[in-house]
């Protein structure tokens, strides 16, 4: 329950933060997939795709599981 609340608050804080995705960690980017505003989606996707080659196995798994959220 605590982790869910913390993750929710983290996501909310990123939604209201400056849209500079290069300063976010890969885990943070994966966590906010599906919550990015439409006008920022291209910039977000570009940053996320640039990190695919350096993702760990668990990050790639999370990324692939969250891909359907990006297409909404």
C-alpha cells in the first residue's frame, strides 16, 4: 500500500513538473508512460527510445508491459 501511494505521488509530481525528460531516470520514464500530455508525447517517446539500448532486463520488461499505455 505504501509503495503504491509513493508511486502515485511520484507520477503526479512528474505530471506537474517541467517537461525535461532527459533529467529523469529510465525507471521514472517507464513509470509515467501513459500519463504524458499529448503535446509532449513525441519528445517523451524520443527520449525513451534513446534509452532502450542501455536498459536492463527488468527495465525492458517493464517498458514492454507499459507500451500499450503509450498508444492511448
